[in-house]
C-alpha cells in the first residue's frame, strides 16, 4: 500500500480536519508477562555495511561534535556526524569561536546574535577534506552532514575525502523541492550517482518519508530536530509530534519494503530525544536508531563546554532556536553513553538504560523491541533541570 | 448551505451539550512532501480595491497605533488602524496621557484605574478629521475604528475626512442588536448607504459571522480580541477558541460566496496572535488576514513605549483586561514586521517567518496556504517572556 | 423519567467505567448572533415567596458572614446565610476569636489547628435566637445554616426565632442516611412538618439531587463546597466536576417537575465559584442561583478581615481545607457585588458582569440564559492572585 | 475468561496502537444517594490467616521501616514489611549508615551516589534471622521482602527464622524470567514448595498479574512502585498508569477466581500512593490493600529521619529514583495512620480518612467499597509540599 494512511482526526471546525499526533513523552512502555537477563540483550544496529553496538547517530551540532568527539563516539559503538557546514570547516582553528560563544554569557545562555556572527565566516572545502581525513585515520566509521542547499557544492570535497556515510539534513527536507531558479537538487538523481550510502531528512510524515525512501537513501531522519531550546513552533507554527511521526515513517518503511521486494530503509528519529527514557520510547515506536545531540553536552569531551545549540539557531534572518546555558560535565562520553550512572535523571548511561528496558520487557534485540506494548497517559517523572 | 453547522460535541451532563473548540496553539502546521524557495512565495493580500504586501491589520490600540505608526505600517505593506475613540481623538496632544500611563508603574504594569481615568476625556470629532487627514497626506491606505455604540455619531466626521476603510469593532458584535430604546444601529442599512468598504466584528461563531457578512461588510473580524492580558474569560465567562472560530468563519465565507454567487468577504482573525507562529496558524486555519497588536509594542516607534493595553481595559465599570509592563524595543517597526530577527522568540520578522513557513510547506500564496495540513498535539516551544 | 441518566463514560480498565465530568472552568460561554442592551437585562431570582435582585446565596462561612454582613447582602439584593453552628452562636462576642485567627499568622495562612481550637467552644441555642432577631429587625430575608447532624437539636431555636429560610447543609448530604444508632434525621418527615422553606445539600449527582428534591425541599445545593483552599480531593479522594453536576441536577429538576406536575425545585451551585466568570458559567449550565463565599472576603465589611476559611477546615479529627492568607479590601460589599470594578480580575462587580454577559449573548433573564451556547476548550485568562 | 482484555485504544500512527491508561489522581470518588455513620464502617482486611484492621502493607524501604517501626505498624493494625536486602541486614548497627545519608545534604536531598555507596556492603543472612526474630517476639505478623534475583539465596534464612509472610518484590517482576544462564527462579515451583504465603510483584498489566496469580501467590503487587521521587519514566521510558493497572489486576483476580473455582488472590496497589485520598482511590479502583511508603516518613518513628528513598535509588549502575529532602515529623506513626489530623493535607489520619470516605459514600466494608462510583475529570486540590 502506498496511498495516504488514515489516522485519528479531529474536526477543528466545519469541514476542516487535523490529525491528532502524539509526542514521545505522551507514550510509555508497559512491562509485560516476560522478563530477561540484561546480559542477554543486544542493542546492535547495522545500516548498509556498517555495524554499531548502539543505535546512536549524533546530531551534527558543533556544540557536541568535533572530529575528536566523533572518533570517541565511534569507539563507544555509535556513529558521530560532523557538520560539514559548521565551525570546524569555517575556521582552521575554531577554538576562538567556541571561546567567544562560551564567554558571551558566563552566567546564562549566549545570545543568538553571537551565534549569527560566528557563523558568518564562509565554509572552506579543504577544511572538510582535512576533518574527514582526521576521523578516517582513527579507524571509525565516518559521516558528515551537508544541507540540501549546499549539497551539490560541497559533495565533491566530502566524497573525495572518502567519507563512509553522507548525511543530507535540513530542518525540513522534501524529495520535491520547487524553485523558479531551475537549479534545485534532484535528490533521486544525486543519490543514484553516489557510491556512499546516504541518510536524508528531516521528514515529518508518512508521505515525505516514503518519497525520501524512494530517492534511494539508506536511512531517513524523522522529525524536525526540535530540542528543548528550539522554537520552530513559536517562530513558524510548525510542530511534529514525534511518536506519531516515527510510527508513520515505520509504516512507510514497511510499505516501501513491500513495493521494492526487500529494500529496508532505516528510520532515524530526531527531536527532543534527551533522556534514556526518550531513546527507549523512540525505538519502541519503531525507529531503528536515534539522533541524539543535547545530552552529549554533559560529556567532559563536548567541544561546546556544556553549552548546547542547534545549527538553525545561527540562521542569519530567522533563527529558530537558542543556545543553552552551560552545564558542568556529568562524566566522560563513555559514561554518558554506557554508564554507570551516578544520578537518576536519565542523562547518563543512556544506552545501558535502553538495554535494561529491553530486558525488563523481555526483548532480545531492537527489531523485536519495536513491538513492545505502549500506553498513553500516566504521570511524568519529576522534571529534570538542564 | 446556510444552516447551523455541526461539530464535535461533548455531553457535559444529561442532555446539555457543548462544542469542543480548539485554540490556535493547539493546532500546528505539518510540513508535507513538497518544499519551495522562499523568494518564490507571496504573502500579498487584497481587500476591495486595496492591496497589501503582508496580511496585517493592526489592532486599533493606542498602545501601538498613532497616526505616525499607522503610516509606518502602511509603508511596510500592512494596514494600520487608528482608534477613532482613543487618545489621539480625545486629546489634542496625547503626550501627557501617554506619559501618565508610562509613569504610573515604572517597574510593573500600570493599574487599570489609571487607564479608566485617562479615557474619561470626551472624544472630539474634529480631532478625528485631523488625524485621518494626517494619514491620508502620507499616501497610505487609511482606516479608523469606531465602536458599534458610537458609529452613528462619529461616522460623519470619519467619512467626511475621506477614510479608505471603516472598521466597526467591539469585543462582541452582532448583526442583530436588540434594545428597548429603539435607536440601535442597523448595520445592514448603515453599510448599504456607505461608499467606503467596512470591516466589522468581532464575531465568535459561524452564525454571527454569516449574519455580519450579509450586512454587506467587506471583511469580518473573528475572535473577541483576547490578548495575553485580557480577562474576558475570568470576568464574563466568555471564551472563544480561535482556531475553531476561524475555521467556522471560513465556512461561513464559503457558504456566503455560494449564496451570493461570488461575493468574497474577508475573514480577519483577532485574538492572542502574538508570534509569527500564531500568524502562520491563523492563516493556515483559513483567515485571509490577521489583526495584530501586542507584538507591535516591541517596535521602537510604538507610542505606548513598550506597554500594551487593549481599549476594553479602560472600561469605566467593567474592565476586561489589563496593561502590560513595558518592554525594551526589539528593533524598528520594519524589523519587527520584516526582519531580520536577532532572537528566536517569534517576535520579530513576523511576516518573513510566514513566508518561510509557506515555502517549507510548498505553498506559493495565502489562498493555497489555507489548505496546509494541520495537526493537534505535540510540544509547545519554550515559553517566551513578555 | 426518573431512572439513572447516562453520559460519556471512560473504561478505566477491564469492565470498570467512570463518567467524564467537566469543571466550571473547562466550560465557557459563546456569544451568538444577537446582542442586547445591558439595561434591558434582569438578574432577578425568586425562591418560594422571596424575591432577590441577584441570584446570590452566601456560603455560611464565618469568614464572610456576620449578622451585619448578612443584612448588607440582603440590602444589596442577595441572600445572606449565617452559620448557626459558627462563631456567632458559639461566642457571645466572637471578636476575640476572629482576632486570634487573624493574628495566628500575620504574614501567611492561619494554621488549621488554631481553627480547630477556636471551634471547640459549644454552640448556644439562645445566641442563635439573638442573631436571627438582629437580622429580622433589619428587614431583610433571613436564613441560617444547620448541619444535618445537629438539625434536630438546633431547629427549635432557629424556627422559634422566625427564620425565613432554613439551610440544612453539610459537605456531602443524602436523603438516605443509614445508622446503627437508629436516630438519624429523616429529611422527608422533618421538612414535611416545617412551615418554612428548606434549602438542602450538597449533592453531587443526579440521583442524590432528585432524592433531595423529593424530600420537599425548596432548593437543592449542588456541589461539595470546594473552594481554592479545600482539600477534599487530597484528603478523601472525592471530587465533583461542578459543570457536570449542575447540568445533572438541572435534569433532576426537570424530571421532578414532570413527576410532580409542576413543583420547581431550585438548583443552587456551590464550589469554587470565585469570579464573575464562574458565576456566569454556573448559571449558564443550569443553576438558578450560586452560593458564593470566598470572593466576599475582599469586601471591607468581611468579618474575617480578608482571611477565608470554610467550616470544614475546623473539623476536629479530619480537616478538609485550610484558611487563606488575608487580602486587603477591594472595596465595599456593594462594590464587590455591583461595581464599578477598578481591576480586571473578575473579583469585583460580580453581578454587574453577569448582567453584561447576558446582554452580550442576547438574553433577558436567568431562565432564558440557562440555554446559552457553551464551548469546551480554549485559553484560560491569566491566573489571578488571591 | 482468561484471554487478553480489550480497552480504549489510541492509534498513535498508522497501525500502531496504545492503550489509554489512567493514573490514580485522574480518577475520583463520587458521593451517591446514601450516607452512613463513620462508626459503622470497617476497614478490616484479611490475607490467608492474617487479619488487619487497616489495609496497609508498608513499602520495604529502609527510609520508613526498621524492625521497631514494623512492630509499631503491626500494633496500629497494618502489616510492616522489612527489606531483607536493606540496611538492617547489611549492617549489624545501621545507625552510622542512616546518619551518613542524613548528613550528606543537610539542606536538600542526599545525592544518589551516597546511597549507592552505603548499599555496597553485602547482606548477611544471620542478620535477617535476627531481625525477623525481633519482630516475631513483639507478637505482630512478620513479613520481609526479598528480590527475585536473591530469593533462592536468601529464602532459607528467612524461612528458618519463621516469617509469617514472604514478599518477593522487584520493580518489574514476571512469572516467566528468561535467562541464558539456566538458573532463573521458577516462581511457581518455588511457591508450591513453601509453607508460608507469598506476596509477589510488581506487575503492570492484566496478563502479568494473572500469571503471577497462577504461581500460587496469596497476593500480587500491582504497579512499579513509582513515588514522587522515582524516575523510571525518565530513565527507562516505563510508566504504569495505576488506576488502570489496578482495575486490570482486579479483572485478573476475578478471572482467576473463576478458573480455580474459588481462589481469591489479593491485589495490593503500589505507586505514588502518598495521601489519604490516593489510598481511597486505589481501593475504590479494586485493590484489596495498599502498599504505602513515602507518607510514613513524616512519622516521628521513621528511621530515615524524614528523608525518603526507594531501594531502586541505590542501584549501582542505573539508579531510577532519588532521595527526598528531610521533613519535620507530623506526629507519631499512630497519628499518621489513625489521626487526629492537625493539617488538611491528606498526610495524617490516612486510614481514618478512608473510613470517612466510605461512610460518606454509604459503604460498610472494603469489598463493597470497590464498587463505588468513579469520575474522571475535575479540579485537583492545591498541591501539597513535601
């Protein structure tokens, strides 16, 4: 089936309908009649030829990903994604830029105008080459992100440097971009010509996800990348209830698998996934992996020194998110990802917690876990401060 | 169809039903399978013979509209509406009145009793004439607001001054006002006799909107003008979920178009439209334009100096809203309306953001954009302070 | 029809159902196609032979009702109810008791234990006689409240003193009290023997309201008297969504009217009715009058000096509510009830606001106004502080 | 019927469904047409041969249960449960451990890392024997808790000491634990071989509850033990709306009673039951008894000195809850359980309040009270501080 799926709808007023969507924290996992040893559980994930111990794709945010942290993420079992249009490719030495952000508001959040200013510096293709080389030399799977607007311009440098996975990511991406200029990126043709697998997104619903799968992408990012500090809702009126979006994209994955007779495109969830509980929920809703950014800023290795910002916060005319105040480190990157946790806030041992949820609900691997029982309703945990 | 539309209803108790209404911030826009260049998008709006680059009608609030700011709004592409029963027509020089409001509470919100006092001064018809002349001389489309109660008394002065559009606006207006005094305004006869187009409201539901369209008005204001500081709900028990009211008024517009064989009456949404996201939502629900007030107080040119109040806050016996504390300017009026934004709070670049939302969801003009997909649910952005 | 009414139900779990109830502030009034002059509106209410200009029955709380304030309420057009088991019948001079409460926590809320202590003093029947006489002598309609437990004991003194209306009120009252002691009050026999009309309650649903109507009462109080400081929910797990309870009681009124061929029993709503908006909502849901207490503490004449407490807050073993901190007076009792208002918080001009809501929705009298359109949803006004 | 029960479901997205669950505080008790004297009400509960005046099973938390407080709970009419894997069996004298926790944060909540550290000390079987003996000697019914993981290892010491009731309790327990190690506890065989009755849990849904009943347990704990300080939702994505879980477990009890021709397994509710109102709700939903922990910390006898923590807060790799700041005592344990209350916060006279709720709704005993009318919706009481 490739038609438009139906779902619960609400009649806002006469003859105008809206779908009712659910966000991740409205949905919870229900333990069922079986339990399992945590040591018998696997959180492994594989996309194309690349295998990972944990289903983690980092956000391509300069706040948390430098070449060095991308390497550390790879060594911990995940996939680090460097922004090919970020500070590391705009500045030969980005240290002063980071320092300027950190020092802009020692007590609070750096103003957006400082981010806008720091990101005025142009991107240099030869720096892209150098950064990818540094990651390759460390022996981890390499991935960089480019925006749809700059894909054609920057792809040559990226590919020549021998990247393993290419991430084409904007807040909202479609397979059908219309322009009166006549030079829009044709994703389908572009991907068909490539040798490296592509992850593309973000998509917000079944149709866009299905169309992006049909471009030949290996993975589709679902969600518009909202984090606790993003304001896409206030600025643009756009909101994507992520649990529903993941479920719809998983339906597109199923339908595309059927229509192609066996091509499985991975669904990578992205949006306010900031605790181990949210990671478990996203996978339970049907995601194959999660794109995580904000929680990594608590790692001692985070290049932003505990501050978080998404790239859209630096938009020159219409920023759609802010930077956070700095937090003190909660431990090493290894500890943030794999524990042990010394606090009960869901912000460390992110993937150890996932394994335990799978064990307590009786599942052995992620593909099985996508079928776990869900419930809507009930108390939320006390609010975490961050 | 001109009957009473049906909609989701709730049985409050035995045999007593209420409709379920939705407010603007419960409804969000969902990106779909197409995107478009922002430069290919038009936000133009035309009512009667008057064309505007942006679908903006200002609130007729003294806090944000003086003759000078009405001119500046016109030059920026919108329609400024001066209150013909406000400070500029009560005082030859309103400067001391403004100063008194501003100085009543330098740290907080001016008390309602100060507003009540300042508005005791009677309206002078010759000042109406002078203010309209000032705006006309600047070459912009001119509009003033009168209340239904004083329309018959003040209209001669307004019309003689050559206004382009007349706005007859009260919190709650009907086409059928009953009085034992026998001298109520008959809107239908009044408008039929006029040469200038009339915008009338606020209306709260399908029936009232339809009846107001049948008076011959060019535009109908939908909503009871609630802003963040209005208390019509607490004081009168009246609440109008705006998304549902806009959708219902758009249905009335469609039905009236059919019943007249082609008369298109514009729907102008009014009520807590305080961010660019809310503007996008109101238009997505079916409005042709939005009445915006409170956000304009952040413009450097705002006559209230950053304080906001609605005219109903000055009611002598039953005020239904308060004044706000002052905010510092966020930029020029031009910047508030058209950008660029230096913060991510949805309070500047109000209509540049609209164009971007239209582009990211693939629509070229406002009439098409009224069909964009909507979703109920999901996270709200972090609360803005104002 | 006298059977059990059905209503929206929720299946909490397997085969266990709960009704979905709505509270007053979830329900709002929708303006419709007609408006009316406020001077053409009547808020009059009549029960038995007694006519009132405003549909106000005071809570029998010592915080707001002394003999003097009961007289003032009567002179303003409402019905003041003195507690026959309160401070005015326990103490010859209650001034020191009031002072002790006021001085127990000059900056905050007096502790419950102080209330428990002050109310240990026994009730004196001859003080009941004296207080009623004082009110009668002023020429207003007189009413006192007794609890169901003490009705038989205190009624002789009350009746001998010539009270006009007897209010038998507890938090939860039924027409069928079961006891192993064999001396329970039989409401039906008791009321049948009386010459004065009785108001009885609180009742929480259709059945209890109907059974209380069948006792011969002239009025039934609906709701368990919750106010902003009551904790019946936390302490006992009992909650009565008032909008639904009023609607159900109005259905019982209709059914009882039919079953008796014409006996109309008044429904008096009681519970968190603390703003003019809530008063309008309660009447719109079908109440004939409202029992109001907490807002009267802002009157300069309130005997509690701005502090509020309900009698259940003084229970010796299980208090179910607290006292409030003191507020400064907002005006005279006359102004609180009839205006003008100098603030927009819905706490003064309580019944002037009602008249305006009726006018703006086109209704002439309260009986018609019970049919006004309602909506569920939409923004609440900014929270008032009190 | 022993199949899977159906219930209200929500379609999160295409073809993925979740049940809608309700938490205790969404459900409230509705008074009905009958009332009763509080002295005619019984709150008695009996499991196996053991009879209790109040349906109280304590949480096995070191914060509130020492051998001495377990004895005091028994003397007040309830069942105290000592943790056989807590401080009293790890330390010959736990006083210094308690002191360390108390002194770790004199002004706030002790950090999780201190709990982790204190609980590193191994459990000593001979201390289990000694603690049980101490409680037996006092003449009360004795009960201790063991975790499923350590049941086989610790049960001999527990049983040899002559315990009356064995509680096998983990956050999430199933009747079917799968392990690759081959040495998992077979609950059914284990219980069949025992002479003492077993209470086992927590279970989260109908199926798990039914399977645990089939192990031969005398009681099943329903809920995952969440309290105000637990973070199982944030850490693991697991949430159990308790009202729905109790109702489902009560359905399992009914089905198991039918399938066995008369075996009644008790349902004991556990999760955020922190006020007398919550106790009444849990029993009204169908529980036979409640497991209460956090409120007991306000008793003067609480060994934690007013601090609360659940055992899962001390997990060495993945704590799922924190400790609370200390509160001052609200009275003796007797007063917390049976009154009188000197505050209206639902935190003292916990079971006196239950009796009053039963009386005000007309029920004589707990089994009848499980049928009381329920409502969803309505105001919550003002938030309590703790």
